[in-house]
């Protein structure tokens, strides 16, 4: 394929692939929000001093980290209807990605909270602050600064993980690319183009990560 044909192919494929990229971004952001909404309370449960609170959270994290995301998608979309629980492809995809990322985000937060010196807890308790007050006002501001890089890695991975939801016929970048390939019979340049789009989206979120790190570091330095 010469350069002129390649440009013509990409121009023809661009509307479909960019629409798919838009859906990919939408699914990733929705799953990021869902993952954070799940991961934060799970992290708190994992560090709680009560075993009855820790055990369910530990079980959830173990299951989500110990099974492939693709299997989780199949269980939610194809398996749950057999017991009367049905989801649309969009809901199933976002739920699976949220549950999976929530487990990893909870571990990032838990590790960051554990990284804050034990003396901070003791000092807060000596000042009369309770457990939740200490966690909210003293521990979490420091833990978030520590957790941002590892949490960002998990969130950036969501951009790539969205490609797996194409197996349940959910329109996103990878499925859009496959549809164009089925018409043009040019897999190599189109898959490379898709990879470049995933890369650009990842660079965008990496820039957000760096900005968040700078803001948190400035806030910490100002204390």
C-alpha cells in the first residue's frame, strides 16, 4: 500500500474510529468514577480494626484480582441472566470495569494509608481526635498524595481494558476498528491507527496525573 492509499484509507476510517474512541473515553471515565466509588470504601474496610468488616473486602479484592477481566465480563453479561439479573451491554461493560478497577484502586489506597507513619495516628488520638476524624483530616490528605501515581496507572489501564468489552458487542474503538477492517480488508494500518489512538488517550490521562501530583505536592508543601 502506497502513501496515497494509506491516507485515503485512514481518512475513510477516521469517522468510525473516532466515534469508537469517543465511546472508549466515555466508558473509561464512567468506569474510573465507578472504580473510585468502589475502591475508596473497600480500602477503608480493608484497614478497619474489625475482622467482620475486613473479611468481605478482602474476599472481593481477591476474587477481582485473581480472575481475568474477560471472565468477569462474561459472568456479568452472559452468566447473571440465568439467575434473573440482566444488564445492557453498556451497563455490563461499565460494571465489570468498575468492579475490576475498584479492587486495584482499593489496594493502592490501602497501601498509601499504611505508608503514613503510625505516629500520625497516635499524635491525632493524643489530641482528642477520633478514628474517623484522624482518617479524614490527617491521614487521607497524605495518603492521596502517595497513592496518585499507582492509582493513575490503574485508571490509565482502563483505557486499554475497554477493548475487552467488544466481546459483548459494545461499540468502542476496538469493535469500530474491526468493523472497518471487515469492509476494507486492511488490518495492519488500521490496528496501528487504533493503537495510536489508545496511546494518545493514555498520554492525555498521564498529563492529568502529573497535574494532580503537582497540585497535591504544592498543597502538602503549604501545610
